């Protein structure tokens, strides 16, 4: 093999580099949306878990109070002994893990039901968590 042929084959051609960049771009274009969806789905599932914890605390409250569930007006105070992070005397609301605020939609005579300000809307598949 002559020296001129060796010098011609050093490195990649522009077309080869462009194809590699195109393939990487396609892979990134597929991976990023999947990752973002997974992150949002994980947040919604964590929110559902928080809700189950609060509802469990509400059921424990009812079991110790002759079947009466927490009142809507002071449900946060009623559940202080049943949920660890509610004991913050400065907090006026119970927040979900992602910063949303829990709002009770029923209570007193029936089990406490809650809605999260972040994950309760018509477009969200987790709206009725």
C-alpha cells in the first residue's frame, strides 16, 4: 500500500460524520420525551401515595372517634397525631410531595376525600387519585 492511500483513509468523511450526528439526534429525539413522561408519571404516583397515606390517617382517626371522620374545617389539626409531617405548627395546609396543596372534598360523616392542586384536572389521567 502506498503512502498516498494511507493518507487518504485517515479520519471520517463529512457524510459519515453527518450520518452519525443524525442518528444521535434521532435517538435523543426519542429518549427525551420518554424520560420527561416518566418523570411526570412518577410525580403523579408519589402524589397518589401521599393521598393514600392521608386517607389512611383519616380512617385511623374515625376508628378512634366513634366513626366520625375529620371535619372539613379543621381536618389538618384532626390528623396531626396520625401523619408525621402535619405536626408543623406553622403550616396552614398539607402539601403533596411536589408542592401541590391537598384540599378536602368530603369528611365528617363520610371518609375524607382529597384533591391535589397539581394532579386533579380533566386532562390528567391521575386526576381522581
